[in-house]
C-alpha cells in the first residue's frame, strides 16, 4: 500500500505542473500562435528525453509512438491551446473536468480494466467538485467563441483519454520483454508529435513568434517542467496504478489553477471554490487504491490478521492423517 501512495505522489506532479502551466501560458505566451506554441512545448522536451534515453523505436513501436504522438502531443496540445483562447476558463475547465470518468471508461473499454464502484463514485464526486470550482471561477464578462471552443475542448478530452489508455495498454509486457521504458516511450511520442507540428505550424502561422526574456522563460517552464517532467510522472503512474486512480489524481489540475489564481492574481476563493476543493479531496479519498487483505502487510511482510489466524488454526490441527 505504501508503494501505491508513493506512485500516486509521483503522478500528482503532473496535474500540479499542468495547473500552473495554464497561468504561465495565459500570462506569458503568445495567444495567436497555437501551433507554434504546441510545437515549441513538445519538441525541446522530446529531444531532451531522447538524448537521455538514447534509444530509438523498433518494430511496432514506430507506428505506436506516432499514434501516441498525434493523440497525446500534437492534437492535445493544439486543442487545449485553442480551447483556452476561445472559451472562458470556467467553461473549458468544466469540460476537461470530465477527464477522470473518460479515462476510467476508456480503460474499461480498450484495456479491460474494470473500475471498482468506489473509484466510479470517487470520480463522480471529484468531477462535481471540479465543476463547482469552475462555476465559482466563471466570469460573465469573459468572451467566448461558443461551439468551436466547446468542440476543441471535447476533442482534447477525447484525444488525451484514448492516448493515455493506449499508452497504458501498449506498456503491458506482452511481447516478451520488448516494451520500452517510460523514458524512451515518452521521448518518442513527444519528439514525433513535435516534428509533425513543425511543417503545419510553418505553413499555417508563418515564422515562429518572437521570444523575449519572459516568453523564453515561460516556454522553458512549459517544455521542461509541464511537459518533460510532467509526462514522465504521468506515464509512470499509468503503468503503476489503475487508470481510474490516475484520472482522479488529475483533478489536482484545477485545484492548482484555483490556488495559483488566488495567490498570484488575488482572486477570492469564495464558497463555491472552497466547496469544490472539499469535494475533490473527498473524491480522492473515496477512490483511493484499497489494500488486498490477502497480501502481506506492507511494513512487516507478514500476512494480515485474518490470514494469520487461519494459518495458525491449520497448524494447531496438525497434518492430515496418512493413508
């Protein structure tokens, strides 16, 4: 059980970094260059991880990495960028708050990972909390581009949910040990996704945006922390934890955004935001992994109490009579 909490804490680095990335992107990155913004976020991170992994795809992993690169990098980064520009923050957050349930359902359908009732209940409670926080943050004065922004947000939700489930499914060592490690597979999809974006960005948006000191620092955070580090943590969690648990941990994303807005922009918390954070915490507790009562105790290595009592009773009865 302690190992599950350690992997959960590592996975939590990703949504916390992504929650901070909304603020960085909104404040310091160009709003009119979503394709270049996505490419400059993905490619440096992918190349850095590729240099560390020093391993290229082989066999089926060439097309698998390309598929994951399109879903988790190219499509997702661009659609999230567009949704954040076309929709008020509250509306976009309400749509993306459905990601825990989408990830849970996708893992059930595509990977055969059936969720427990407590995980579904925790997801529903947590999503309700995220929606409540988003409603408390909504500003009627914000502009919106209606249907296109909603479709972009739903597209990002669908692309990331399918991509994360496929990454988890393909990570299963069913091919005789040929599955790459998290570092290599993350590097491949970020690099290929970024390379696919380069010609599209050049044709659609022309030259890359000018980078002054603050913009360069913002891209550094976005690429190195919110992408390279965050995706390593996220995909590690997907390999070690149930998809439903990882989806619930993702609810720390809007919580981080709300807390940063309060700390850096002086936004009031208010009853809706406080209540939403309480519901998210309740959802995380409700859907947390449960220890298997038949497994050894995590600290002592001894069986749990019911199993120990059964074993002791069997010893008292002695061996069965011989023939």
